[in-house]
């Protein structure tokens, strides 16, 4: 049998953004890497080989940190958001590895979301397209939109996710959620200028927390939901783009 496929997933660290003549350059420091093996709920984590071969002490400390995180992920001893991020980050990274021509990705990679924490996959794909594939913003958002659909199983009841928790996992993902929220608020303002109540209720980020269901509804190519959701939680998004919505 051939060697099982392993994909590197990075946790935490600090992201540094610098504008150059080539556009935005993003670098990282202090990240913890684990290798993802398997698929979906059966995905397992393991520690990679230390990167600091010439520094025995630093290499040992790095390995110990990676191994501890891998063990905690496999034991289910991390937060649900950490588990969701681990699986989602590995899945979208593999999709891009398999299809270097990212512009054709929607033809081969499609995923349906329920509006829960697994929706972080959209933002992680957006990050990879922007930072590693050098896609433009509009191009990257269009690819993400075409790769995902949203089917909400019941009325919106998901708990909001603190942006600080997202930032602790992947700092750029937290930043990009904020950017998506800013774009949405601008569109809402153009239709309802000065209606802060409506705009605030429809925003993805409120009180430093992200509503992942609204995040998915704002980005997905197709949203399947109930009439009750269209009448209240998703009403503003439906008004912006009714063609994307379908009643369950």
C-alpha cells in the first residue's frame, strides 16, 4: 500500500501584512503545525518532523508542542471550533493541492454547509486563494461562492463565535471575516442609509462575535432555508440578492 496522504494544518501564531509592488504579502511566525491524515470525522492529527534540524533544543520544543496539539485533537480535548478548523483547513488545502488551476476549483470541489462552525472552511479557502494563490479579492470571493452552498436545517440557533477564538486558530481568518462583514455592511448601507438597527441586525460581526450562519449566507452561491428565516434573520440578505435563496 502507498503512503497515506498527509496535509499540513497550521494553528495560531502571528500574521504580518505588508503591501509591496506585488500586492499584499502575508508572513507568519510562531505557528504550530500538525499533519492531517484521513477524511472527515475520521481525520487524525500527528506531529510533523521538526523544522529546526540544526537546533536540537528548539527542534525538541517544537516537536513537543506539535505532538501535544495532535494528541489533544485526536482525543477531542480541543474546542469544537478547533476541531472544525482542523478538518476544514485540511480539506480545502487538499482541494487546492489537487487542482493547481484554482480558477477551475468549483467544477471539482463542492461542499454543502449547515451554517455551523464548519463554515470556517469558506474563510480558510478565501485566505489560501488571496495569500498563497495571489488571487484578487473579487476573484477569490467568486471562487468561494461557487464552491459552497448552505442548507439551514432549522431556525438560526447557532451560538455566535468570538472573533478572538478564530484569531487564536488562524489570525488571518479572523481578519478576513471582518473584511467580509465590512463589504456586507457597505451593501446594506447603500440600500438603507442611516438604518443602523437593520444593518446591525444583519451584520456578520456583532459585539466582537461572528455569526457563522450569516457568514455562510453572505458567501454561498445558494441558500436553502425556511420561509420563517427569509422573513426575519435572512431578510436583509434576501433583499440584496433574492436569486440565491430557495425555500425548503
